[in-house]
């Protein structure tokens, strides 16, 4: 699985003009299941993200996790993280998981994160979404279970 994580002061996702998910301080997690991914990759990514120490402590050093700051997560599916730009000018997405499998793993990831006691909101799988965020730092981290 692939994820692009952004430390945010706030973030929201809108579908068809309606805000369907929003958070204050925390993480915006754009996530993509790849072909061959299983729940093992979902669990691995959940564990890593939940423990990432990328929030500032009292000394201003990145030393606190999402749970340490009582932050939230906004999880948005984004199959374009599977983009292959190695040939031509139009990206290919053939390495992304099939939609049914991608949705299953997206929901599994969200359930696992919620199971760790992290408040969260989600986008709508497969929908055309508008994501609004205020990146804090900016801190943006790419993660891949591969």
C-alpha cells in the first residue's frame, strides 16, 4: 500500500458540494492499495503511521505521535498514487488494486486506525472529491509498504 501523509492544522473533504469529513490538527492520509496488497500491508501501514513522531514537542522538535497530541486523521482514497509515469506523458494506473479490492483495503485501513483510538473522518471511495487542507510545517511524507 502507498500513502502520502500530510501534517495538517485542519483538513476537509467535499463531495458534490457537501463536506463529508473534516478534522482539526492531525494527519491527512491519502492512500492507495496496490495489486497484491493484503490486510498485512494495511496493518503494517496503520502501525507505522500511528506511531510516526512528526508532531512538535515542547522544544519544537518532531517527537510526538498522532496519539500523543490527541490528533485526528482524515483518510482519503487516491488511486493516482499508483501512477506510472515512466513512459509517455499520460500516467498509467495498472499497478493499482482493482476497485473492489482497493475499497476493501481502504476500509480495513480506516477500521484499524479507528481501532487504535484515533478519531477519524474519511472521504468517499471512488468519488470525485475536493480536499482542502492547511499543511502544517509543511510536513509531507511518502510511505510504501513495498
